[in-house]
């Protein structure tokens, strides 16, 4: 029985095989610990992403995602919103006002309002496209990021030599 016949008869539609996202990259705008960053997500879908679908991005431990927002989407048809939670998951929701993104399709999403964790190499990023009801469509992962220590600028530092005579043996005071 075909999909239309199933829908017309009230029977459940055939199950969709979960696909694999490919060409996945997750790129923070800065790799400095504690920095407030934009994160660029890029991936290619295996199955069509519905106009009212979702993308769940699970960030590695330590990332702050509570302030997540969508800064842009390509292809950008429709309205997109984002919400982050305490467990490091950002859900990007499509409003249903655009069109479905036919597979295979390259998608790029810019997330803003993300805070980097402390220094070290993070775990992997996990991505999953989902239907409005939460059924998984495609999944994939990207390797972690190497987060570095913050590099600050010292202010109010003075260097005072005990003598300004060329070639003299001096003591230097740092304050």
C-alpha cells in the first residue's frame, strides 16, 4: 500500500530509514576558553528536512548554550529559532513557513550566544535532524574543538632599571 493510500485509510505511514548527515563541521568563531562565540554548523542531509522540522545539536560538556539564537541559515527559507538547555542541547526549530529542504542538501546554520568551555579538547558534537513530532530523520557527529587558555593583556606594568648607563650592570624592578 502506498503512502497516500495509507494516509487516506488512516493507517500509519511507512517508516523512514534514518539517514547519515555527511560533510559535518562545527566551527566556533574563537577557540579561547570562556569566550562568547558564534558557531557555524555545516552538514549535508541524506533525507528531506521538513519545513516544520528541527535540528538538535548536542554540544560537548562545558559549553554554555542557554543564550543560543539563530544568526542565519543557508538555504534560508522560512523562519528559524533556537533554544538551548542546561544539558548542552540546542534545538533549532523551523517554523513551517518555508519549504522543505530536499535531500541531498548542504545546510549552514550560524548560532550566536554560545559560550566556550574551559581549556582542553572537547568531546564530539552530535547533530540530528528531526520531524516536528521529534522522529529522527538524519544523524551525525563532528570532532571536538581544541579550546585554549584565555590570553590577556597586562596593564599597569612598569619596568624600572637601576641605571640608564649603557653597558652598566643593573637591577630591574618590575611592578
